[in-house]
């Protein structure tokens, strides 16, 4: 299993690194991360853009899936559903807690709760990850 530092290095040159996703915990059944709500991730109203919230959550589900893959396997998101509940303002921090709902051989389902700096629920994202490749 990969450690947090190697996972963070993997994300750094990619879109999650560009967004500033910082992994805090990473285990096969749970992933936790934080991200600063920068102005370039916001709508004109100075709140976290829905696409940024979705990309943040998608990253956590992908990381969780990667932690469950065998050598030679990879993953891709096949489905994602987001419920927006509250805003996160520019200059604050959001936290994502992603838990496995299903970890199967061919698909994995993850649910991420995104909370704002005050601990208020901002979004709930449920996604399905397809497992690609064969087990070694």
C-alpha cells in the first residue's frame, strides 16, 4: 500500500495538485483531505465553485480506489452524483472525508462529505470507480 507522501507526490503535478488538495489520511476504506478555497477556485460571488467541490471529492474517491488496487490495475470514475448544501467562502478551508460504500472486484463506490471551515456540510458526492486491468 502507498503511503500519504507518495500519494501526495503522485497528485502534485496533476489537477488535484493544481487545486491544492492536501491528503491528511489515506486508508483502503477512508480518505481525508483539505483544500484552501482560493479565489481562482470560486464563482464570481466568492464561494467555492461546484466543479471544484466535485473535483476535490472525485480525487478522494480515486485515491481510495488506488489504495485497493492490485499491481497492474488502474481506475476511472464512471458515475458521480453531487448534492450541494452550503457554501464555502474564499479564504477558508474545506475538508473532505471519503468512505467506501462498496469495494468490489470491478467497481468501488465512495461517498465524500465536504465540510466548510465551520464544520457545516457543503456537499455530498457519491461516485463509482471502475477497476481497470487484471489482478496480478
